[in-house]
C-alpha cells in the first residue's frame, strides 16, 4: 500500500476545498488550479511568494505589568539577549476582615508560600514547569510603603478607569520600599527551583507540639519575621486597621519580593499568585473558650490556629533588564537580515506585508493592486519563519515551542486565530492550524509555519487595508489578552500579548533581507485562478 506524504495529504484537502468552491461558484467564474498535473500527481503547485515583505525588530522599554495571570520572579541569563531581572511588588489582603484571634494571641511562625507550576509524573514525584534556568538565587522580602491606588484619576480627576502600572516603575517606588530591614529570617538560603521535584513534607507545629504532617506539591517556602507580623496583625485585633481590606492595605501597603546573588547562572520562576495555596500563613496560639451547651462558663484553653494573608489587590512585575542587543537603528523601510523575539519586557518581530512601491499613490502597494486584479481563490497562505540556530548557538534547544501573531495597528488577534478549529484547553495543542508549533526537519532546521489564509484573503479579495503584524514568543496561545505598551525603542508599538510576558526566553529568525534564500522570511500564497 502506498503511503501519502504529508504534502500530498494537504493537497487532498486543498482539492476538496476547490471542488466545494467550484460547486457553489457561478458558471461564469471557472477556476483552474495553478500547477501542471496537480490533480493527477497530487503534488502541491508552486506558491506565489510575496515580494513586498519587510521585517524588523522592536524592543519594549516599558509595558503594563499589573493585573497579570502569572508573574515572573528571578534572574535569567542569555548569551544572546543578556540578563533579565524581575521582582514583584504586591499588596496583601486579609483572609477575613475584623478577625477574631482569641485572647492573648501569640505568633509561633510565619511562612510565605510560593507554589511552583508542576506536573505529577509518579507517586510523590513531580516535574517542575515554568522554571527558566537550572541555577538558584537568594530571596529578599521587604515591607513596601508605596501606596498603590486602584483607580486612575485621569486628566480630569474622574477616577473612572483602573490604574495601570508598568514594568519600569521601580525607580519611582524604590524610596518607599524599606530595604533596610529584611522580613525573611533565612536570607542566606539559596533556592534552586529545579530541585523541587518531590512531595514536600511540612510538620505543622508549635514550639512544642506537632499538630499534623502535610505532604504538598513543590513550592518555595520562606520563613518571615514573626515579630513584624505580631505587631502588624495580631496586635491590631479589634482596631480599625483590620475592619476592612481598604483600611488594612492603607496600613500595611504591601511587600516587595526580590532575588539576588544568582547561583550557577540563576533561574526565574513563573508564579500564579492568585492560587489558593499562595499566601503568607500566620501560625499562632491564643486563649479561647471551647464551644459548649453548658451555660456555665468554661475556662479558657490554649488553641492553635492559622490565619492567611492573600496576594490580592495590585500586584506589579518590575523589570531591570540588561539587554545586549542594539535595536535602535532597525531598517524599517527595507527590512533586516536578523529578527528577534523575546518574552518578558521583551522584543517583538514586526512584519509588514505588501509594503512596497506605490506608483499610482493610492495608498496600496503595486504588488497588492496587481494581486487584486487576478481574482484568485486563496487556498492557503503561510508565513514561514526559520529559526537562526547560528546566532542562538547553545541556546537553540531553548527556542520556545510556540509563537503568537497579532495585528499591531488594531491591537487584536487575527481572524485566523478566531476561526482556528483546533482550539483546546491544552496550550501545547491549541490553535495549531493558525499558530503552527516549532518543527524540525531531518537536517535539524527549525521553523514555524503560521497560516494566514483568511487574513490574506481579506487583503486580496475584500480590499482590507494591510496592517503591521507582531510576532512574539508565548507560553500559552490561549492567553490572548492585549496589554498596553508605554514606551518602545522605535515607537512602533502600543500593545503586547500578555502570554509573552510569562517567559524570559527568546528566539531569532532569518529576516526578509537575509542572504540565505532558503531560510529568509517568506509569505507564500497557494491559490486557484480563473480561466
């Protein structure tokens, strides 16, 4: 039995589309598929390669970094891109307002818990996910006195929009962060996130009594200063400070998480601070009267309790990157040989289809004008981005598995993203028709194939206006929320895809101006033309 190649299988799909399209098209518009012997051989015709294609890279200097799904913490080193440093400034909220701690509450211990993303691979054994780098770091926890308002006063003082915070604001907040006093008591401990691969055992105890033993998935646990939280929380029982979340956040305005002294190259972790087990837990003793139906008052007894502070309100990722790629003089007219895309406070590859000569000055490139006169039926359009392993070197194996393409000028996803039938909850397999994952051929060449069929069809047959496209690396193709860019190197961006913030990694592509004809950026169009 003869096995069809992948290309021939795709040709069958194209053929069925053509047959269907022909059946519903009037007799006056008969189409002939370009490429000799297409039907008999099942070979794909040669595609049309767009000539007017310009690409370059844009570095982001400041972007919205609050209201995120996940936050990065740590230091990540790249020989290609430089060093990424991220810290977190966050408000806290009470587990319950106006809490009853009992009489004479005394703290035994305070523990900060930062759960790591993980996958259970065997009993009590995990694979830690979303950790970048294999080294370690020391963690610092400080009190913040920075007031973080919820609403933006705006130019007219209307306070009708949410306050946005940005990745480059540490210099504004620094004077209000009490870096003179560490809140974590084991500041010399080195955390190596990739070593947390087994169930962790935590005895829950007081000074003298072990209450229970907890077996929990991988997490970073940090002991904090009990005296600080005794004074801030337990000693303020029955005061106005704890009566509401707003009054509490105005009193204890937040904490600042930072990492220092990276070990063995350091590492960076991705954190979901809204997870149920991400918190600061206070373990305390107090005197309480036990519940009883007896009307006779019972003596007070010592009880052992916990109380949580949650990460809620405003949380901000702050960046202090040391980028070593100069993108200040990109050729935006003719394009570049090398393209960069990086997550975090990152770099975007910008692609401009049909940017070329416009001799009739109608605002549309002559190439696109000509294509519109052909009345082609667009079967498929692909943007081919080949990974430049020569520049990536040893980091080639760290190339992100997925990339994301969006409309920069409309700040939106493309119609192909919305129409993609392969949409699942699993970000590794979702949107694979439009956002093709990283592939590698038999010679080790890596590439991405991004299908833009509906987008290109709109440009050619529906007279849509060409827009700049942004290409970013992504951790989750299902996470398509648009965030604001406050400042970029060339001023070409005002929006970014949130899921790209969740990774510090990057990749390098061959641009449209590359001398390598086989690997240069291409936009190819498969089509059927009328007789």
